[in-house]
C-alpha cells in the first residue's frame, strides 16, 4: 500500500521530501501551516508534483440533524485541542 508521511514540522516534511514520499495533510489550525513549511523547504517544481500525490485528512461528524452533529462534535473538538497541546 502507499505510504504517506503525516507531520507538520520541518523535520518531518523534510524527511518526506528527501525520501520522495507523499504527505498526509491534516490542515488543523493554524490552517495551511504544513503548506507553508513545505513551500519553505522545497522548490516550486517539487511542491506541485508532491501535492498531486498527497492526501488531505479532515474530521467529519455525521448526525441525523445539524444539532445532533454539533452535540457529537463538541466533545471531539475538546479532545483534538488537548491532543494538540
């Protein structure tokens, strides 16, 4: 199966670049941080092909209504914030 590198630090993104591995972008806030790091480390002619092979990960909450989805989302957001810290 394809291997994707998940990370947002210059070291992790640099590892992906050095090993020609696609990235798994999460784009958690601050939005776009991974893209900024990538563009700081790589030439533009390297960035476009890498982005074409990379994937984006997002959290999705599904409920029978918007209110139900919001009730399910609130505890998830607290956990995501705690993990980020």
